[in-house]
C-alpha cells in the first residue's frame, strides 16, 4: 500500500458487541453511517479485545502489549508513563496527536503521548477501584450491579449523554480548528465515546427508532448452558443472582442499548461529516473500533469480564479512500495489533522502529488484500477472577484456561453460541494438548498471580493513604486559554477573522 502521511481519525466506542450491528447481520439495529463506512473499508469479522474490561483493554490497545507485560491488570491499574503508545510513536513521526473522550487512564500521567487532550475522562484516575483477589467473597460496592438493567428505559439526559456530546463537539471543533490553523502536520485524533456502555438509558429520539415489541430477546438462556466457575464468580461480583429479571426488564435494556448504538452512529456521522465539509475526507484514514463487548442477557450474563464471544469480540473497521479496497477479513485479530498498524500507516517501520517488544502484529497485510498474522491472546486479571484467566483463539477454536477451573474449548465455527464445551471430547485430545502446551510456554501463571496480588496490595494501601487528609486528584483538567479565543485586543481583527473563516475568503 502506498500512502502519504494521511490524517488518522480513530473513533472508539465502549462496550459494543459486533453481534448487534447490521454489518455483522443484526436485522433490526440502525447504523447508516457505520454501515456506509464499512462498505468503503476493511471489516474485521473476528476482532477481539485482549482483556474484556475498559482500562486493561485500552492500555493494550494503546501499547500493543498484553496486561501481563504492562501491569495494566484492571480498572484501577496505573498506566505507566514509560510505556510507549501509538500516540508517542506517531508524534515522533510528526503527527499532531489529539484525544477527546474516555480512555480511562489511571495514574498521574493523563496524556500518554497526546499533545492535546480536549476533555476530561468520565471515569476516575485513582486507585479506588482496585480489586481484591484475597477476598473474592466480598462484592465491591463500587462495581456493576443490576440497576443498569432493572432501571433501563427512556430518559431525557444522563451523565453519559452529557459526556459524549461534549466529546463530539470538542472533536468536531478540533477538526475545524486544524484545517484553519497554520499547522501543516497531519493529525492523529482519537474520539472516544462512552456509549453504548450501561446504564441502559436513552432519549426518545433513539428509543423511538425501534418498535418495542420487535426487540429480540437473548438466544441462549442461562439454563441452556453449564455454569462454569468463572461465570459463577461474575454473577456474584455483579450481583446478578440477587435479582430475578422480568422479560420486560430485559427487553427494556436491549431496546435502550440498540438506541445507544444509534446514538453512537449519529455522532460518528457528525465526525465523518466534518471531514467531508473541510475537504479532508480523502486524506484521512478512519478507524472505528470498540474496547470490549456486552453480553446483554446472553447466557443470563450482562456486561463483560469473560472470554465468551459477546464480551470479548469487538467491531473493527479501517477505511482509507483511494488507498484501501473494501473487503472483509475472517481471520482472528485483536486490539494489540493496532499500534504496529497505525505506526505503519503513518509511515513508520514497526519491524525495527519500536522501543521494545510488543505483542501485536501489523494488520497492513490484510489492508493490502493479503494474508496476515492470525490468532488472539487474551488475559483477564480483574474483578470476578481469583487467578489469571487466559484465552487463545486460533483457527476455529477458542481455548480458555484458569488455574483451579476446568478448561474450556469451543469450536466457534460449528458452535458460535459456545453452548458446548468440548474440552473433554476425546476427538479434541490433540487440540487440547497443543493449547495446554502453549499456555505453559507463554505464561508463568503462578508468577503472574503473585504480580497481580502484589499490585493490588500496593494500590489499596496507596489509595487509602491518598484519600486521607488533603487529596490531590489525578483527574485530567482541560485547560482553555480564554485570552486567545474569539476576539481579543491582542490580535489584529482582520487577521483573526481571515484565519478563523473556513474556507478562507477570496482576496
């Protein structure tokens, strides 16, 4: 692929399972802007996150590394400032790097290579959400419960709507500011929405897109499958066993979730429209992706935190008009592959230009129409686990292993709903032996278990100390210099008006 340095717009959404998108076969959900983007781009049909939880997934996405390498274990793990991200690499390649929205950075560094950050985050940056593997029986009060489902339905405003509208307004304005500026660099912009993440509440504009009676119900009930130990722990940590949901509550939650997907699609359209209006659409690569999925009642489960398809598969589309031919890719890939991909698309060489080892591989061969690296490695080291939970997806099989739990093996092609655990099937003995040997080669799970627990111990102590007395929060504070906005006496009025108008007035 021959690409000059193009702008790169990454649009990220939160907790969007591909199964609920029309580009992946859903018959009801409406996403005209996303469907149009997919029609002119490369759609990855088997893209996965590497850890099915917000912060660990995003750290893996930005660094190209698994949580075991970075220490990004859970939603309160510090994202270390010395970890190179794709924003660092592209900034060195002369990109103007801009972030708007949620990335769930924990710790004092709230930039991680971005030159500009336009909004604060919706989630806290401290250690307050640190899990406790030493006391799995204690359900943390700050974690998910079932109110997102029992209270699902219509709303006028929510915290998340406020946040996402600010994100899109800021990102759209930054695109206009960029084309009006004298900055000749291409930009890398990440615009990250928090929808369709629960709570499941949406406004009438998007609720009314769907007839309530037409909302489909989960295909697989909890009673249709065997309850594995990790699922039982997830049910406990999210208080799923404390309520009995009615069909109407389930339908309300799914209805609101579909509406939230359409809300995201509308905002994607705003950002894509700004590229068109400014004349830079043909010079901009667009990447659309999610951080993890959403079970939405399948198997009686909600939210994420597992390696079932609904929780760990993500949407992934890459579009570059005139440079990338539309196609679909069936091979399994994952979010750690995005760092080397973005570096290569920006003109860098991921083969020898990185500061240290990464776990991902560039997807550019797929964008060129060739075969590329296939296979996904996953790690879950957060709430609901009591030991490292690891996953390998290769070919048609998915293997899930955690010390102390029975192994799980699913044939994704023959059994896409993962109803049948064939780990004990004698016909799969050779496959199981190969996966178990690979786990033994890849991980020292005992050492990883100790590292996770040690991190939890340190963070809980530090958090208790920092919350005593005067607190100094790490949450990002967006700064705007009002003395340089709009009209000020330090600027020549004619120059200001000429520079701020787009397109420029003809002399």
